[in-house]
C-alpha cells in the first residue's frame, strides 16, 4: 500500500488521526508553529509537529496550520483569532506531551462544550428520530408512511389477529 511508505506510516491511518484530543476553539483561524531543527530545546516541538500536528489538522479542518522551520532559535506557537488578536505560546524546552496538554487547556474546547456539540449534532442530523423533543411526534407524519392506527384503522391484512386466523 502506498500510504504505508515513509517514516512512521501509522500517522496516516484513520484510527491514529481520530485519536486526537485537541479540537481548537471556533475563534482560532490560523495556528503557526515556529521551531528550529537542531538543539535540545527544540526536540519536544519537533516531536509535537511529527506526531501531533496530523491529528490536529484532521480534527480541525477549518484551521490553517503552518510550520516555520529554522527561522527562530527558540520555539513557539502563535495562534491567530478571527478578531485579529494573536496569542503566543512558549514551548521552549517542553516535551511533546507537555505542549499537547498545554494547548488543550489554553486553546482547546472544554469537555462540556464538546459534549453539548455532539448531543446537538446527534439530534439534528438524524431524521429518523421522532417522539418527545424531536421534530416529529410520530413516524406517520412522514410522507409515504401508514397513518396512525389510533386515527385510521389498519387494513385487515396488516393486523396480526386476521393473519393468524387465516393460517388456522
């Protein structure tokens, strides 16, 4: 398989990409990672870019993510908001796990917001939902469905007691 070529091909599997935990806030439009390829203080940032950036890109398709190599001696991450503000995050000397956890705390959505979004997405996206609290009270409201048996009686060939009588 061609996608299994290169260093650490596990990074391109769907299971690995979906395992990412960082979903950026809606206000963040651009995230830039500045680091240098040599030096001990840049090791955590290099590992973060190699392992975590693909997950962040997969989970945040509307955010532009850029990496700038060998432009600055000390590594940092810059996030640009839609209002024009920007946030600088110092990652000098931190490991990839420390960087990832810090980004989740600072620029990531909280667990409560993520749960509320998943619940609202689940209810709205599924047209098969009906009952209390949904768009339709009963399935008979959909065109092409049989009307409610409480309002219009079902034909005899659809009722169990008549079907079982014929068999005997």
